């Protein structure tokens, strides 16, 4: 084994996959974040601050910090910004706004990564909670989203994950309602911080119970338009 191979091999067990040191059940949360050009300026700034809020809130909760794993996909184009990791290894880089809005590709990639992550949990004998997938967008899809909508419907029907669609000002709520099984929620103004506070509170609540326990969701008060 060359030195390079040895070093890369040595690095594998550390970080988010260190199940030996942290055998707690995992609560995966996949963020699908619209970073298209229309999100430029204040929206992307507020989104970045919201993501930091999520990290800060979760890391202060001793149980959630061990159980909740966050991953981020940005679009477009759809790319994995940060893979699943517990919040102590989650260091989100500031997002910038450019490109189009391939919502279909982002959802498909997100579901695929969720399925792969579940496999990793199973292989490591670690329990897990029903994953959450959160889509945040301010536009209409610029790609074909019908296959992604089908995957969302199938996943929800099998209880494989919970999919939430959040529409920022300018989002096609009509399209989002065709993609998501649950009613999409329109963000009030740019209340990303309030939204991520709700998400962190929800994650704390879910991860404080045993996997499989039904949790009554907190109402989207303050940040969602009725």
C-alpha cells in the first residue's frame, strides 16, 4: 500500500461515519436549496444565515447533535454541496446564486442519496428515523420534474421519507403542489431564519424519541403564509 493510499484509507473512519464512537440512531435531513440567479442578493444572504441558525440550534442540543445528520444539495446545476454529517462536522460554505432551476434533478439526486445513506446505516447496524427532505425554491422547474414527482409520491406512500416543499416569493406553488404530497408552504417574506428555527425544533423533537415514533409536527407559525 502506497503512502497516499494509506493516508486516504486512514481518513475514512473519521468524521460523520464514525458510528463506533457515536452509535446513536441517525435522523437524516436532506436540504434541496435553490441557488438559481433569481435568489441573488438578500434571499441568498438570508438563506445562508438560516442554514447557520440550523447548525447553531442543533449543536446546542446534546441528543440532536449526535443524531441529526444534515446534507445539502444546491441547484442549479444540481450538485451535492455537503454530504450527510452530524452537525459537529457540518460546516456549510456560503452559497452563491447563479444558474437555472433544475428541481427535478435535485429531487432525484436527493432521494438517491437518502437511499444510499440508509444502506450505510444498515451496514453499520445503526438505527435511523424517517428521513426528511426539504425543498426550498423561488421559481418554477427548468427541467422535467414528472419523474421526480413520481418518486416523491412512491417514497411518501412507502413511508420512506417525508418531503416538504417551501416556496419563496416567485415560486410556482401550483407546480410544487403537483410534486409534493403534503401541501407546499409559502415562506412569508424572507423568513429563512424562522423557518430553520422551526426545522431545528422539529428535528430536536423527532430525534428525542425512538425511531418509528409518530411525532406531531409543530405548526409553521410565524414563517409560513396561510
